[in-house]
């Protein structure tokens, strides 16, 4: 009988040992478990997680939450993460701050998936980027994702610029969440882009073709000028800057200029807003028949030259055509050998089609006496105004 009891006891001991062994094997670094607070002191917390020995949470770890060990009550249940199964003193090392961060990681993953905007405050900065708290996590905004960072700065100047952002609120988008590497990366640039796209959709709903709006020139390109209409940009194509030919928008505009623009076209599907400056100016072609008549002699400046002829700028903003057949008699095969860009000539108007915005000129129909009088008059003007003409 005694032998049977001993066998049962041995079996119970073996079962307990086996259970403890399984419990030991089941705990791994990085696991989140629920434990019970056994003790609280100035050094931190002692936690029972149902393992062969109790774990410790350092005071420093607790303070990462903005709390003190005394804020925890004995017998309270708390979630902790296993940092180390055994340190140099054979302690099970736990973290309550990282366990609390679990919810923050889940929230960050949701923001990444949904593409939502997060607003936070910059608490640190260096030449590499900005630190923005996210709950109990520290998010990083790389310098390449910081809005309005001047290009070409050296390390010291970049750091100095970044430091000016400390304390400022920023709107950012989550672009990377990596729990294992503890990487949470934000982008201020992507948040602004998303915000501007949303604002553009609102503007597209608000605007109507033909509206007149005020805006700020936000950028100049070879093909036109961008105008900020209040959080979203519209484009003035170079052909819509003025009634006369414009080689580059910088001839008329500077970044930062306040301008009044005409809403020319709206493309809701492509999210494009086309603007115009010239539509708010009087169309010179509406006055062309009042200003000019067939047979009239006019002074014009060659603005472009092609094989078939040349375009000539007349006042006020009228561009007329001098066809190669009207350059000389016989007509040259290539007008580029006869006239050049920037040349000022005396020409005769041979046709006017105001409705089609066409005006034809002739050089060969100007007589020798007319050329002589024109040259004499021009030389006289040059003699009286040498400085002005040189400019």
C-alpha cells in the first residue's frame, strides 16, 4: 500500500515538474504575458508570470510611461513583455512600457493601412530627421520626408534648421511599421501631399469654370506657373500667361506673388485645375481692326523664325505672320537665312482675320523710299536716345 502511495506521489511530482518544464519552454523573448504585481519598491516592480522564478521591471522602464513604481498596486494584474529570460544576476527581465506599446504598434499599423494623418509634436531633432512621439513609441521623420527643407545644406546647417522645428506640431503619415526592429517611420511630405489632394477635391467641387480667384504663385516651370488657391495648386499654362508670346513664366511672375486668376477648366477625374491670367486682360485681337488696316506700314520685332517664315510681335500683344513668300522676291527656300530673331523691321499689313486671330505681313511689299525714310527716322531716334536704346 505504501509503495502504491509513493508511486502516486512520484507521479504527481513528475507531473508538476513536466508542467513547469512546459511553462519554461513556452516563454520566449518578446512574448507578451499577463502577470501579478508581487512587490513595489524604489527600484521597480516584482512580477509573478507563473514561471519558475519571478520577473523584475526596472524603475527606468516604468518611468518611460511617465509613471513611478508607486503608481502600481500589489496584486494588480498587468501586461508585460519578456525582454530577457535571464540576465547576469539570473533575473527574468520584463518590460511594462513595451507591453503598453503593443497597443500603440497596433494603432500605427492601422494608420499605415488606412493612410490616415497623425498630428504630433517634434521633441527632438538632428541632421538625419525629427523625433515625434506616438503614444509610448518614438516615431522618426527622415530629413528627406521633412517639408520645406532647403536643398544643398551642410550637416551643421541642416541640423540647425531641424532644431527650429522642435516644439512645433506636424502632420505626418505612417510609412513604415516594424515591431521587431522597433522602427516607426513617418512622412510629413506624404501627409502634406495627401492633404493637398483632399483639398484639391474640395476645391474641384467648389470651383466653377469662369470663376475668378486670388492665389499665390507657388512654383515656376518652363511650361507654366503653379498657383496655390488655398491648400491646392492650379496651373497657368505658359500659353495662358499673356496674349503675347512668353518664353518663360519668370518674365512675368515671381514665386510668392499674389495674383488674380481666371478658372479656365476643371478636370475632376484627373484632379487638375487649369487657370489663366490673360483671360482677365483685354484681348488685343478684339481691337485689331480698330488699330490696323490692310496696306498699313507697321514696325515689328521677329519673335520666332522657321523655314516657312517668321512670327512678328506687334503692339499691343499681337503676333503676326511673315510668310517666306513675303520676305523677298523670289521667295527664299528657308526664311532663316533672311531674317533673325530679335530683328526689328518695317512691314506692310496684307491681311487681317480678327476672328481667327491672324494677321499677315509682307517685307517685300515695302518700297525702297519707305525703307529709307524708316531708316532715317530710326537713326534719328537712336541718336537722341542712345542710353535708352542700349538698354
